């Protein structure tokens, strides 16, 4: 992509928007960044850093109405229906996502991972097994390091492993991964998408530009469109697949490869994450011993069924990354001991009724927080004792009183965090700190 002397507007000053602006400026473009926020400390800090580089930044009420640009770059967090976007769209401005723009400058093949849940874990697993086999690799995208930042080193890599969300896939044009990975699809982001079908189609974009020379590693239970890439399937549910979980073993095309209990990842959902990574390792001809060693060494990231303490025989698990129904369901299915569940958060329009049988089976009591408190209370109070808490600290206090020795206090909200916290990381960090305080006082 030749952007020298092009006038480009970047919408959104999150991490992706900032790095896209820097990349485009370094490639010779005249860049303007626009963001509706003007009271956000982080946004203002980023704006000042870009201005010092010579990038024009317009925030809040200072945004101008001119549309004289060659094209627009849309950050993944910006809703395509926002007035800021619509004004440029109505002016006929070509619009690309940050994922697409970064792809145009990527000098190595790409493995791209999407799905409702498990993307970050699987991205890290794939990065680990490839590195164990001697591949020069880096992980980027929705995992933390913006793809626009990572592509600067892509000429020195054998493969770039990129976590991609449905938001990022909405505005691709040529983006083509050598290997695509689609983990799962369950209700989420229905405050952004009009229906599950619309959300599903956004995920399908990952296959859009693949050819028969490429591979698609997909969950055997997914409904898929016609795709050109050759399919490699996996399943933990007993479905016919190339890679399966059978009697606690990861099995590759009929060969027992690794017993899951040898790893640090629990639950069928994590078995699927490892099966997907194993499939990618085989596609890249990574020695089996190296891939198995990498899977055994891997430790889950914080906020993903993270054990944060044991007090008087009660285990505390931080699963703050569980921001939707499917993630909560998978956490509960992984539990063996009785559970005191801490749940709730921002209302994203999700219906938790389907979880009632599992909640009845696994949960001793529920403590609810956030916007979803009343809805979850109405949904679950007939199958399990439910308690309301005004703060996370109050929720932890109540959970401790309700739990018995041998129980698990599971903080798996099933909702996003933005009603009370800055992010799921902030929410999980606060939970961990509260548990540590209780442990010190015990």
C-alpha cells in the first residue's frame, strides 16, 4: 500500500488507532486522528504524543466536519453506525479497518485466530508451539500489541500470529491469513449486532480471501459458509474431527498425543484451544515433541480461571475474562467442587435463561453485582439462592460467608465490565486484591 502524501483520517484513539496513525505517518501519509472523547486522560496523553510527532488530532467538540481525505481507517472499537463514521461514509470516503491497513504492510505469512471465547489463550498457545519448533514468530492484534505496531518487524519473522475480533473483521478487503482459526460462536456483542446471524457473518470474514493453498482450522460444531481453504477440524464434544478430546487425551488423527491433566489448562474449552494449536503446529510441521513440551509449559494468562488464593479450604478463582454466557458456561462446566458464583456486570442484551440447569447442578449460591443484577436475579432465583451486592468488596464478603470448606468461589461475571470497571483486567485485579486482603486478615 503506497500512502506517501495521502491524506488519511483515523477514527478512534485506542491502541490500534494510535499505532495505525504512527505507521501511516512513518510511511509518508498526512494523518489526522479523530476521537469523540476529550475528557479521557489516556486519550489526551495519546493525543499529545501524536501531536509531538506532527499528527493532527481532533477530540470531542473540536472535531471538524471536513471530509477531504483519501481514505478512512476505522479502529475496531468505533461503532460503524456512529455519526462520526456516517458523515465520512456519506461523503463516499473509502473505509478500511486497522487490521486491513496493517495487513498491507505485513511482510510474512499470518495465522489469524477468531471466535467468541478463547482467542487470546489460543493465540498464545500457537505462538508458543511455533516458537518451540524454531519458527521466528510474534503474537499481535486483539491480544494487546496492535497489529500495526507488530508489522514493523514482520520482515524478520517466519509467521505472525494475530488475534482478530469480529469488530476488526468488519472492514477487511484483502486481509488473507495463511491459516485461519475459528474456535467457537456463541451469543455476544448483541448490543452492536442486530442478530446472531449478523455476528456470525462478521466472523466468517476471516475466510473471505483464503484460497485452496490456505488452511482453515475450525471447530467441528460450527456452521460455515462455502470456503476455499482446506478445512482441518477439532472437537471436544465427540463429533467426528481431525483433532479430538477422547477420554482426557488430545488426539491427532487417531493418535494419542497428550493427556490434558499434564497441562496447566482445565476444562473442555481449553482442550479445544490446545487442539487448535496442535493442528496449526502440524500444518507448520513442528516436531511433535516440541509442540507437546510447549503445551505443557504454557500457563494461562491472568483473569482466565486464575487461582488467586485458598482461605480456610475455599479456593478463589478469578475468571474476569468471562464477559459472555458461553465463557461463564465453560467455567462452570470445568468445576468439580460446589461453587459460590460471583456474576453480573454490564447489560449487553444477553439472555441467561439457558444456563439455569447448569447453575442448578453446579452452584451452591450466587452473589450478583452490576447492571445485570435484577435480570439475573429474576432468571436464577428459582433454581439457586441469589444475593445482591452493591460493590465487588461486598460481593466477596458475602461469598465468603456462603462458602464452605472444599468449595470454589468463582468470579466469572458472564458480562462485560464497563458498568463498574475500566476493563475486565481492572475488574479481575480488584478481585485478586480483595482476596489477598482477606487472606492477610484471616
